[in-house]
């Protein structure tokens, strides 16, 4: 199992429409990827390591797929459509990484 | 539900003993936090957003707790013991953040 993490930095003054993201963007990703996307999670940053400090990331999305190939097969054909939806909810550039799930 | 993410930056030349981390450190965290730690995951970075690029984080651990208070109650009393175990597997300083799980 792999996990693709999309992490939106917590930049002061940045725009992020949580409602559009949850109600429109993620359902679009889900619809386009179909069963290649096993499941996903969305987290909203609350604090950094020290209580009361700012979180490093405003939003973290994790997409779970069977393999890197499954992710590419699901996401690849729709990358243009999905990426062109991003400016509708944010002006942030996410940090993206693919990881192997070692403990699930 | 909240998630505490502990993200170890992928710094060239850094030391990280995956075996110690999985076999000794995480079991220690689990034993000390008891039922305050609902579950946890460990991911190993494979690539960045562009296939073949370096991942931003070498290892990402997510600890799931009922609330910020539950995390503090489980982790707080053992912070000294747990933190003093860290140099045994790495010389990296992790990025830590607490998030609210919006989609689970």
C-alpha cells in the first residue's frame, strides 16, 4: 500500500476554501480516480509541536492506493482537469510526497 | 479525533535506524501511552511529487488520539523517557504538528 500526501503549507495570508475543497475538489478526485483510490483522509492543522504554536501545514490530504502504478493509472489521465481545479480553492503550492505504508 | 504527525526531514547524510524505530521506539511510545493512543501509522518516503524525485520526509508517523487532551494525558507524563530514546535511532529533528481529522 502507498500513500500520496498533499500538504498545504500554513502561509500567512494564503487563501484556502475548505468548503470547496471538501465538497467539490475531493469528490472530483474521487470520481476521476475511481477504484484506483482505495480511501483518503483530510486533516486540518491545529498546532505545531508546542501547544499554541502554528502548524506547519494548514491541510494534509492522504490518498491511499494499492501501488505507485495504481496511483498513476488513476490520477495520470486526469491530472490536467484535477490540477486546473486547484486555483478554485487555494493559492498555496502543496508539498507532495509518495510513501510506502510500513505500519497501516 | 486528532492526529499528531511526526515528520522526519529527508536530510542527506542523516542517520535513521528504521529497525530500532519500529522494534523499540514505537513499542515504547505505545506501552507508555496505553489506551490514550488509539492507533498509529508509519510511512517511509519513496518520492516527491515528481516520480524519481526525493521525498520531503524520510519517515512520517501519525498518532491518533480521541482529543488533544487525551494525547497530552498519554504522552505528557512520559515525554522525558520517550524523547531521550530518540537519539538512539536518529539525529534528525522532526517537524511535529497536531491536526483535526476532518475526513477519517
